[in-house]
């Protein structure tokens, strides 16, 4: 769940960052993909840490 939420949040933040900097649609897609991957990775690590602490 954290992976999906993190990925979607990353896409949103990345797209808004590119738009704020005056980027085109392709820039927004690239920033969204980069941020989405990074935030999904953070969400995956957080999920593993939480699972290890619970069990």
C-alpha cells in the first residue's frame, strides 16, 4: 500500500515541480516518472521495515 501511495505522490510532486519550472508535457512526464520511482522505492523500504518490526 505504501508503495502505490508513494508512487502516486511522487508522480504528482514531480509533475508539479516540472510545471512550476516552466517545463513542457514531456518534462512533466519525465519528472513524474523519476519522482514516482524514487517515492515508490522509499515506500517499499518503509513497508519492509514496518513488516520486520511487527513480526
